[in-house]
C-alpha cells in the first residue's frame, strides 16, 4: 500500500485528544477523536495507538486496499488506558482476510499485549470475537527497552530486547521502545521511529512532575519531530491535575529545548479545552520553543519532502 517508487517518511494525525472523545462545535478545528497517529515509512504502515481516531484511518486503509490481494500493518500501543484503545474493535482491516497486522505493546499488570487487547473485542464486552476474525494477527509484547526492525520491504520484523545503538542501515526502518513509569498506574511506552537519516518520537501520556529524566532526553535527542503530551495549562495542572500522568505546555517545551529536537507537536489535548484555548496554548508554547505546533486531525508532516 505504500509508495514503492521513492522513500517516504510521512505522518498523519487521525486523533489528537486525550481522556475521551469530544465531538462538537468547540473541537471542529483540532478534532475530537482520541490518540491515533499513522506513519508511512519506507514501504511500511505504522500506527501508533488505537484511540477513536483509528476508525477513520481503518476506513481509509480499506479504500486503498481494494486492488490488493494482501496488505500489512503494524500497530504500536503505548499503554492500556481506554482512550488509546477505544477504536480498536472498530478498525475495519481486522475484519478483512487480506490483512496481516503485527501488534506491539507493553506488559502491564502481568498481562502481555494479546491479553490486553483481546478482552476489548470479545464477549461479554463486544458482540464480535476478535479471535474469530479472518485477518492474520501477530502479537509482540515488548520489554522495557526493545527495537523492532524492518529490512527494506521485508514484512516480517526483527525484534530485539535491546535498543539498538548501531547506525540505521540504508532502507532499514527501526522503531525503538522505551518503557516509562511516569503514567499511573502501570506506565507507558515511548516510541522512536528512524528511517533514511530522520527520526520521530511519539511520547504521549508522560508527566514530568519532578523534572524530566536524563535517559528520556538521551532517547529523544535530536529527533526531527517530537510528538509530546501537553494536556494541561500550568494553572489547571497546579490546581487538580498533578499525578494524573500528563504534562503541561511548559513541561513539553522544556523537554524539546533540552533534547534539541527539530519540531515539537503538542498532543493529547484536554477534552474540555475548546479550539480557542488550544490556540492560546500553542502561542504560549512558541514563546518557549519557537518550532512548536498544536496537533489537529488531518495534520500531515512529510520528513522526506
């Protein structure tokens, strides 16, 4: 399904909200769906989180797959909270026999990624049992530091329980995973995608209440794009939101500056904030880190343009 004629590193946002979907006139510009980011990298389709935004992405993928005999997808889950998984049972490619989907995620509360996802789509919680669907599903539970590597257009990934330090080879796609404990109660994974000399970090549902950690800065350093949780204003955070596992704009910009990233994308927007409030937060963020934008549904970034 990817463009085979030239390399690509293309990002599209399908859901940018946190906590719960919030449709309505107050979210028209930024969107009301929860977390889902699509990355077309090399010859591969990578999806990060399965919030309600994945429903629209799934419909789009099925349109593009009409002329194919099979297609391959990789889904990376950060953690088990509902706003990051609510769209999973409605992801159309799961219902299609042509789909081969590798699913990656952490071990939480003693349960691997298959044990975390299957109950979402099986009785008594859902009328269709994912285990009976015609798609091919392969589950991979990742350790606290892991790497997933695709060589060229090979569709089967190589998985290492260590974050690779060697240089990325030509045509190789690497997704590094780092498990963080700063999202209650079980933690979440931060992902770094690298390809063709460029990199993107997906760092949602993290909180720097006691200051950012050096190993996190080392992990994200010099990324071309940092997608970072920035759910709260400072006043809201200081009032009632401390310890909820989410960052403020100030926390996100401080991290971006310290890690010397190319661009910061504010993400996981508070559901009660309207579009105007998010605009104000974006303006504030730019005074602290100039190369900042606020994520919105349909936003696209092409790192190889």
